[in-house]
């Protein structure tokens, strides 16, 4: 919790997602580097103006994803964008690089002066859209040590969305959370089954009771369920709800963010 509070200065934090346009080398890339950067910076400013607490960037449009490794062109572009967003907003900012390119995310965060990464496959293995994702805690945290990036928090998905967990069907979410805590996770991310789907509140409460590290809701948060999630979680990552059509690929809505944050601030009082 100490690292979490050093980054965010409080609990009940709202993290707004910035889904970058398709990056160089990916099938949907349109040779539009300037547009990619400017679009991300515009969204960051919309979030800041609406009163968001923190930001996270993700290469969501880079479908189909590859696992564990991405090209240097991806890391380079995300470093530029992350550095500019951090410098212009001065908000806590993190990064996820799909899919499970956790070392690359740490390298980008180090170079861009970001505060946290979202890591997939931290403990136990699972089968995702991209294939089998093996656990990475040992390698990842040793790499963080090697590059002198221990100030960067590693928030870890457990029983990750868009994945099959038949291999660990006999390991509960709570036991997975306890293992991640033992393996030095800085925070546990709990999601629904897919992007935009709601996480199970009872499961969140059970993990919060079992573990001492921060618990973060990573999908499905809306204005209607905000109060329930905020009452138990340390942070909420919100992306789809802030879009005009409620879909992650839609345009960002200042009105929805500002209304959301207005309710957040009333609840936090």
C-alpha cells in the first residue's frame, strides 16, 4: 500500500484509459504517427479537465495481439506518447502493452517517467486469445531491479478477462490473489470476463479481506455501480464507460467523465 499511496496520494482513485490508435507495424496502422500522438494528448487533456485522478495508456487497437514481445516501433511510440502525457498533465500515469509485454511496459515506464504498469500473467498460467500465457513474476521483478525501476508499481491482473482458466480451475480467485501478493505484486486487478463487463463485487470483497495490498477494479465500472465498487476497491480503471457509446473504441466524452468524477468526489467526502 505504501507504493500505491506514494503514487496516488489517496485511496478510491479513478484511472482513465487512453486507448491509442493502431501503432506502427500493426494491421490497422494508417501511417499517421502525428495523429496518433495528438489524439492521445487530446484525450489526456479531456480527462484532466474533467477532473480524473490518473491516466493509463494501452495499445488496444493493435489487433491481433502478439504475446510477450512487441516490436521496438511499438515501445518507441508508446514511450514518446507516455512521456508527453506525463509532462503535459502531471498526473499519475501508467501503461499496459498488449499482450503481456510486461518487460517492454517496464522499459517504457522507466524511460517516460511513468508511475505504474499493468501486467498480465503475473502468477499461474492461462490461455488467452493469443495463446498460452505463462507466469512472469520472477523474471519481471528481477528486470525491474536490474533497470533501477523499483519506484514503478506493478499492478497485476488475476484470473484475467478474455482468457480461459481451466488450467487453474482448482485455484480460486482468492488463492490466486494471495499468491500474487506473496510474489510481491503492488496491487491486484480484478475484472469481468471481457472489456466493459462488470467484475463480481463479492469476489472483490473476498480478495480485499484476504490480502493487504491494493485491490483495483479493472472493467465494467459505470455511473450506476460506481458507489458499490468505490466502497470496497482502492482504485477503479475506467475506459469503456467514458466513451460516447459505452464501447472502448468510441470517442471520449467529457460530459460522462465530468459527471462521473462529480459523483466520485461527493462519495469521497
